[in-house]
C-alpha cells in the first residue's frame, strides 16, 4: 500500500465518523450498518422524528429510529417498504406527522441523494443513474469524491466545537416565529387561519391517501401502526390556532381514514417544559427519551425475560 492510498483510506475512516458527515447524509448512515432483526418497534419521520425518538433507555424494547431529515410521507413509505422485514410479527410502526405533512414538499437532488444508498431503485423518486453513481462514490470514498468540501466541513465543525456555548439562553419565542415564517414561505401560505387553497386541498387528499396506504401496508403484514404528532414547545403550539389545527391536522387525519389506528396528538401533550426541547419544534435527547418511553409503555409489547 503506497502512502497516497494509505492517506485516502485513513481520511475516509475519519470522515465517516464525523458529525458533519452524518448530517450531510441526513442520518442515513445508520441504515448502512443496520443488522438487527426482530425489532419490537421502529419510527419513521422527518426531523421531528429523527430528534424525537430515542430507544436507548427503554428497558425490554428493541427499537430503531428510521427517521431522516428532511423527509416526506412518501419517503417514509418507501423506507418502510424496503425495511419492514426487520420488524417482528406484531411489531409497532410509529408514523410521525408534522403540522404540514398534508402538503407536498419539494426536495433538491442533494436532499434526495441519500436514498440512492439505501433504497431499491424502483422506490427512489425521480431516479437518475448519474445520481446513483455520485451517491455511491461519495459513500465509499468521500475524500476522493469531494476533498475540498470534506476539509471545509471538518474545519468548520472543529471551530464550532471551540466557540459554542452550552450555557447560551435559547429564545423559544423567536425560534417559533422563525419556524412559522419559513414554513409559510416554503408552502406559499399567506394566512394560516383560513381554509386550504385549492392546490393545497388536492395535495392534502394525495397525502391522506399515502398515509392510508401506509396503515394498510402495516396491517397486511401484521404490524401495528401508530400515527404520531410529536410534542412541540408551548411557544410554537400557541401559534397554531384552532382553525389551523382543524384544516391542516384533523381534516388530514379524517381524510386518511385511519380507522382504529391510534393517533397521538402532540397538541395535547402538556407535560413537557424548556428542558425537554432543543428548539421550539424539536425535542432534545432528554425529551426524546421521555417521549419514547411513554409511547413504548402504551403501544409496544415488551420482551419477557
């Protein structure tokens, strides 16, 4: 082995363990190493699911967090189709939704790149062979595929660790306003309190059909689906009026015809405080373990020793 090959291999090994590299892939690296079958439960979801579930301290439960961020319900469904066999018979599938899951989200090629490393080509939206080749190239040899980017992000992460302040006071109200502004811009919504536009109403029907199909998919395979709207900080929850909740959440659930599938309504979760959140929208590790433990106690059959 020559020195150049050694440096490249060593660099790839270091990069593969870096936090920025996991963020680059949106958390998909966990699927590259997935080898645990007979799971009691899993969760799907976007960022709220990614940061909202933590099974590490739930005794007697073998669970896996399959959420990726950002991600739509259709992507959730495709992951479930590819990996459902990792669950035991009767296993629980937590299906997180967010305040705007009923609408169609457009994702860039960069955001979709991760799916080429874990999904069958037939289940990848807008599949392109050139993107598959690019994804696998970065996956197997990140430093060779994008050396300048690797150096830049490694330095940026190192600097961030030095200057970050753990004691910095977080402004949940300001963050809630920022989240709402970004959502309204993303989906082209001017007034959150009015009925859905004709376009959004069509999207809601389409997404409701997707959720309904996911539930049927689970039942046909003797899995137990649970629809979950995760808790949010009070600063954000109070921004969502009764009108918004009806039009964007409850109408969506009704159109999905979930039947007797349990629905956990995060708007009704009142036992969470500042210490449970990393932002107005996302739970922190403490909050995630607390929330996951409560869900598992209600919906997961624990192993008997």
